[in-house]
C-alpha cells in the first residue's frame, strides 16, 4: 500500500516556482528521506501534502485519500513536526499537550514514554526552555498519538547527540510497528542512518529517487591505489567518470569515481603492477553534493519562517494549519 503519492504536483506563488511536476510514492513501513537545500521546494511539498497549501496543478494523496485544504480527518492520522516550530511562550509543555489532545479526542498513548525518553519537564513554560527542549516538545506533540504517518522536517535540530539518537530509536520502533516516516533533513548522516529510500529535489524538481544503498553503491566512490612504480595523475584522468585525480606521494593516486565505471577503472589499473588498492563508498553527504555543484535557484521557499507565499511559522493552532492540530502536531 502506498501511504504517500504525488502526481505531477506543481505549486507556483504567482510566477515564482515552488515545486514542478513532482511525482513520488512512499510505501507503508518505509522511511523516505526528502533532501534538498533551502529554496529547493521541500517545505512547499510538505505543506501541499498536509493540505496547508493548494497545488497549482497535480495532486497528492495520503493514506489512500486525496489531500484537500479541509482534510482534518487525514491530518488526525498524521504526525507533523515543522522545521520552524512556533509555540505559545507563556504556556507550559503540559498545556500544549492538553491543547493538542483536545483536537485528537484524547491524550496520546506514547506521551508518557516520550516525556521520559526525552527527559522533558512539561511543567516549565516555553519561554524558559532552550532551543533543544522546545524541539523535544515539538517532537512529543507530533508523535504522542502514534500516527500512521510521521512527517518530520529537521526533527533533530538543536538536539544533542544523545537525544538525536533517541529520536532515531523512536523512528526505528515506529517503523517496526508498521508506521511510515517522511523525513526532510539537512543532516545527511541522519538520513543515511534511518532512511530506506531518498528523493533529491533541486529547483523544485525531483532529480533522483533511489534506495539509500543503491545510491551510495553506484553514484560515487573514493579510490586510492598504490603502484609499484611512480605514476602520474594523467594515467587515470582521461577516464570518463573519474575526476579529482591527485598524487599522494610518487607511487599513489587518489581519485573520485562516479557512476558505473568501476570495471573500466580496474581494467586500466590492471595494466600496471599494483601494490595496494582501496575503494570506498562515499558518504551520502558526498553523493548529495554531486547534485548541487551548480548554483541552485535564488528563490527561497524552503523551511523556516517568512518564506515566499508560506506561513511565517508553524504556531500551534495557527490559521496556517486550517484550524486543525497545529504546529508540531
């Protein structure tokens, strides 16, 4: 079963591009990573999925139902943590939990467990909280009701490594329980840690969509080879898919190998006596950067407040949420 589908989803703010012809699908039980810098269209896509924005054309479906601006019934089955959460500064964490529970018809079954795991004190007012503790509250609000679908926009922003790992563990557990996660993050090590599949968006268009393992396996590798005799970088530099060839001492070459050209590289190397060789898959961060070597568009419709055509933030209960469950919920 597909939990999220979009077909030719397009959103323009007057003449300014948000997303264009975006088609993707997320199956049940998956953790889907949605990657792109600010201005690429990530937050526009998320807000279209949640029914906060009406697409210019195309459509989106969540949990088997078409997304509409008045889709409060769908949103009750979804947990959302915004990239720039706005909370009521004069109210306590407990007040926020009770406020959101009122929209859902009762407290969430995971509330007490999450409070304990994140070591969060709900009696303190928001204005007294650090950035990290505000993020903890947003996460608890978004996940407490154990939703069928979690949409997380920069979920570990402001958290220390220990709490980041707690978030990852919660995601793992929810997936094991049959839930689905749509994760947007700039922390690519996090995406590599928790995601099964990733979509990379650039200038509002999906430029790649693959399983994390496949993307890492074929897109980019770091090669280092030590020969028995001095060897110039020109020995490998003319091969297609090989770049950044440098000498590391007289007999060792290091290079990046892109795409499915490993066989050609090995055949070239086999023409000389090799003392040692190392081929390592690049981290997801290196792979991701390959899609952004050229300057991305200057229009910013990404996460955070005060973006073109989007709400200034995700305050709990704001009109940006159509009167439904509010920011971080």
